[in-house]
């Protein structure tokens, strides 16, 4: 996992985020990158940004946790001498990410769009927080089991390290912070892309934790006449065999206004070919796709004769 992002084991959360963003920008399919390489990068980040999955991977080599059937974890000797099962030396814990779906039209995916969202952050009040007297704020209790020292969540505070009883600035230890979020969806965005808003996911329950992220999943509706391939805009239409030879005035729908042209400019149309109009596809950053037109040629029945002379 670490080598995919070019990192060493023990990298900080900030180092993981920076490495992911750099590689994602380089290898994203929209920027001409390899989709399989991008999947590996996304998969590695999904594991290393999740505290539980990362801990399982570091200790057991798998995100699923310890193997079934027993056995000792790799750090058993540390546990025997007081290392325990806690979060020691792991850095800040990141809370869970929240996921939300944003639906946009096909035209909005071409032009870009703005959505105004209202987000409410449910925060723990640390102003009135009292440290748990049983675990002294650690959230875990150490238990001696023969030569080993094991750690388990504190039963009194449920592993939270303390509790907030309520004060003038909160309600029963909780604070609701409403936010008006203006989401700018960039032109050229694809279906199933994710826009990440850092820190707007689950909020910290302890002062040393990091907030999760808000993951906005973009869903693009289909268009009745146009569809997409990479940055290219695709238009398919039927044309008679006679018109495919003699030419036909064609009006192609487009979000910047219909494009009128005579197909005779392309010569005799071949249904196996795409006919290209440059610079009329999707725009993403400094790249522009093309409009590709393909024809489904309708051939005449045997008893129908057409004059193929140009008018």
C-alpha cells in the first residue's frame, strides 16, 4: 500500500494526503492517465486514510484484521512488555468520512455547475469536557495477562477518554454548527467522480483526533442524443444510403448552439468511421475534446432503386 503512494510505513496523515493528491492528478483517466494505475492509487489511499484499515494492514498485512484460527500478531513482543493494543505511536485518529450523492444533468457536466448545500457539523464540546477518572483520558485500560500487558477500551467512558456534561455554549456536551457550502462542480466532470471536502465528515470526539471528510459523489444523467467517451462528445444519427453518398444538410445538437453542416464535405460516408469536428468536446483544465459524429446508414431494399447522382 505504502509503495503505491511512494511512502514509507509510518507516514503521517498529511504525507498520505499530499502523495495521493499528487498521484491522483497525474494518473486520473480524465488527464490521460492509466485507469488501472488510478484504481491502485485510490485503493491504497482508501486503506491508509482509514485508521482501522491502516492499523489492520500494518499489523496483519490485511485490512480484515487478524487471521481466523488464532495466532500471534507481529508486535506480540511489544505487547508482552507493555506495548498493548492501543493507538500508541499511530498519530491522530481520523474519524469516519460522510458520503453524499450530487445529481447533475449531462449539460451541467459539460458547462460546470454550482450547488448550494447546507451542512451541519455535530461537534463535541471540549470546553466542558471532563477527563475520565478511570482511564485518565487514555480511553483504554491495561490488563496484565501473565507475561503480557493487553489494552482494551475503558468501560466507563466507552473508549472516549472523557465526556462533556454541558455548558453555556453547548447542549448536553454537543454543539451544532450549520454551514452554507457553495459547491463548484468543474466543467468536464465525469459520472462517479468524487469531490472531497476535507474536515466536513464525522467530527472529533477527542481533542487529538482529526475530522473525517465529506465525499460528494457526482452522478451525471444521460442525454437523449449525446453521450461521452473521455473528453469526446459523441453524436450518432441515421442517414439514408442516398444521402450518405450525395450529402445532406445536417443540424447537430450542441450545448454551445446547434452545428449546421453538409455531410458532402466529408465525401461518401462510411458507417465504420467517426467524423470529427475539433474543439467541440468537453473541456477539462487545459484540454479540449472533439465532437465525433457517426452515421447509421440505412440501405435500400433490393426492389428500391436510388439515383446516386449529385443534385
